[in-house]
């Protein structure tokens, strides 16, 4: 899903991914494929509008599993910090003086004021000082200074350090448990089968290039739906990326709650007859990981997109698109190429097409036109996604 590549960045073809690639070739060449699912599913439209379902999704899903917050390279230097409100929690992502990435609650432990009022900007600070009474914290959350400390003779500074969320950097990505009461995090266990995939992708040394954050009037699941089916690509994206892809040719498989997903690009016919050693996971197909519940990692020909889809209300979504490149731009030509690529995929495709159509669906949901939505054989990955959500809400 991008313009021609600036530099080759081949992805390793692990046995698991080679098997999925072969299934896509089978589909392309007309052989029997499990992608052809003749069944139809009726999806209750209330899953996108019911406030109680939304509340349960936050409590029973987003508070219970590791949530990806972005790439650590956005906090490249010690002292870097990002403030962001997600899922009802005011967060501070910091890299402290020891180089460790921390996920802290952006709330002073004295009277509860926010330490940083703004959002999204990366800034450099040596410490965090509350604007109310100037209680000051290190970037690892340790309470460092209290003006008029004699007024608090029983103060235990360890007990009044900033509240930390259990967090971990894995595959270059920052993960956290979005529950202040959580005690541990296990990202490898959560990723399961795709943990090996992501190790092979080697995203850790990639460089942060650009990020765009948008609030849109749509339920978060409508956005996630758009990245798990191919039926729309030649239609919704006809003027942008549609010409780069073959119509309705894909292969996907579940790995626990997560999904591996390949879509055939327009040059796929040239792959026929080539040995597996010549298959190219970035140029012959567009490969993505759909990480439950709200992330998509898309491996474009020469850069990678991370999509974070955060519910902000039953009909509002915070959409964060982060672009990583295999290295910093080495010259102006390379930089200009990635600028054009970002503008097309972020503005032209994600914002003006995927998010736009999600908002259009949301506008029609309360009309009563559809009590259910029909999912056909090209949309069968959506069935698994919504089944996983329903299962977690029941448990």
C-alpha cells in the first residue's frame, strides 16, 4: 500500500509466512482455497452503537490485555516525553536518564493535578514539576522534591511516586497494561504465534519518521473492520491504492486472537513458477499483522505503518498512524519519497477513504435502515474479530 520503494527492505520468509504465501498463490491460480468461504453472517449493528457494549469493551478487553502505544524511537533520547490521554487514562510516556521507557499516569500524587496539560508533542525535560504546588518527579516517576517538606513529616516518597502502568518494550514497540491495578505484563505470551513473526520483521532498529493523530466520529470497530477485508480495496480506494492490487485476492489466518493477512499486489502473476526463495513479502504482496484488539502493522515495500485505533466514545475513535522507516533518510531524494508516501497513505487513503467511510456508516447506524450487517465470503476475517470480542465480553 505505497508508492514505489526507495530502498529494498526484504522481509524474511519464515516457514509460517511461506505457507500463507503459498495459500495466496493457490487462491490466485484458482485452486481450492479456504479463503473461499461460502457462508454468510449477520452481524448485529448494535455492536457499533450500544453504550453498554462500549463500556464493557473498555473494562473487559482494553483493561485486560497489553495495548501497544507506539514505537520507542519516538522517545529516542533520554529526557524525551509524550503526554497522551487514552482509554480514560492520562498518560506520560518517558525515556528516563537511564534510557528506560516508562508509562506513567500524568497525575500528581499530592492533589491530583496534571503534570503536563498538552498532548501528543514530543518534548525534552529533565524532570516533571506539578504546576499547582511544584512537587517534582524524575522521568521514571520517583518523587524528587517537595517544597515545604516540613509540612509533611510522615511523607514516604516511595509511596507518593507517580503511578506506573506495567509496561514493556518488545519488537521496538511500547506496550502497557491500561489498568492501574494490574501488576504485570507478558507481551510475548499475549502475541503468541505472531511473536516469532514480529521478531523476524526486526522493527526494533527502525526509525520513527512521522505520526498523525486524528479524532473521528466513528466506532473503533468500524475502523478495524476496514483493515481486515479486501472486498473494498478496488472500490473505495479506486483513485489511490486500488490499481496496485488484484481484486479480492488475499490469504489470512488466525493466530490466537491475532491475524496474519496477505493481499496480492498487481504483479503477483510474475510470481507463478518462482521458487519460494524468490518470493518477496514486501513487493509481491502487502502483508500485515492485525493485533487484537486495536492495532494493525502494515509492511509496505520500503516502510512500515503502525495503526493504533483507540475507542474514545461509542461513536468516537482516536486514530494514530505512525510511519517507521528502516533508517533515517540518507538524502533529500529519499526524504521526499517518504514524504510523498506518507501524504498518500495517511491523508489520501486512511483519512479521506477508510476513516471517511467509517464515519459515513456511523451516521447511518441510528436511522434504523439496518438492524444487522451482512458479511460475505470476502469478509470472513471480520467474523473471527467480532467473535473474539463477543467471547471476551461473555467471559
